[in-house]
């Protein structure tokens, strides 16, 4: 955009004038730019909608994008969620498009086509891992939890659960599941999708979240929840030691 084009835009001029005389100029400018830009995620969103057979409103999508950057206090986990949202992970199907000599079949040997949704959700070994996660979470939260790909992959809230703390535990459990899946993306380690391995991953993320909360003096009210998660898991398995 040329300087004269900006100068001739009356509405934009007025908005910039208003921003220039207040506090928080940089964040207000960023917000103005973000709202003025066309949504660059439109294609990604429509691919997800097609894959999942859903149709979300633009405000639903805004919430999902916002959630994905707030889902965890740990950067590495937030990056995982952002990369899933952006469909950035390479799959057999995508690699086949780049190189016809490669196979498009799933790397876990199930014989199905290795699309993104298959690798993250539908593959039989992955599906049974998600079932186990839903079963454990149902025990922790004392509810009958049915997990959907919209919640597990895109981070949407589970309907009919009002408690934000419970929603957070579900989001973190899903995040640790996704990390486990991605750590065994192309080459699967023995027993990598077992219940014990998942519990290890989940507890690691919980301890990271708690440590960050203490350091930043955030979320003091969630510490009781971490205690209840740990005590549930300690009853379920004697393999772990949970300091109080
Ligand atoms: Zn498969």
C-alpha cells in the first residue's frame, strides 16, 4: 500500500489518530492490523471442516485459534497445537504428492491411507489410545466422557461440561496424547501408545504446568485439581510416586 493510499483512507486515518493519543499504542495497532487483514487461515479451516464433517462459525474458529495459543503455559506444547491447527505435519499422503515413488499408506502398518486425520485419530492403534485417554479422564472427572476429534485435535470445549478446570484438564490430556502420537509419528517405539506411557506423558505435562504456575504465581486455584488428578492416578497405578 502506498503512502497516498493510506492518506486517502479516511476511516483508517481516524482510527490511527485515536490510537496515537491513547495508551498501549503497539497492542492497539496490532489489533487493528489483525482485524483489517483477510483471514489467512480460511483454507486450513475449510480443510479441517471437510475432514471432520463439521461447519463452524467464524467466531468458533476465532475461539479455537485463541485457545491454541493459551492451551499450555509451555511453549513447546503450544507449538504442537499450533502446528496441528495449521496442518503442518507431514503425512504419507502429503509426501506421496511430493514424490510419487513413496507409499501413501499409514506408517503404522494398518493398510489405510495415511491422511492427517488418520494419523492423528482414525488409525486403529491411535484410536485405542484415545479410547484409553477418555476412559482415564472419565475416572478422574467422574463423568462419562466421549471425546470427539473437534475437541482432541482442534481443542474445542467439551459440551455439557461447565467447569473450566475440567475443560483445562481435558485440553492438557489431549495435548499430551498428541505429543505422544507425534513423538512416534513415523517410527513407532515398542509400547509407545500404552496406558503407562501415556500416564507418564500426562503427568510430565501436569508437573510442567504446575511448576510454571508457581514460578509465575498464576493459577493458584488449580493446584487442588492437580492434587486430585495425581491421587486418582496413584490409586490406579502403583508404579508412580506422587509427592504431595
Ligand atoms: Zn493406520
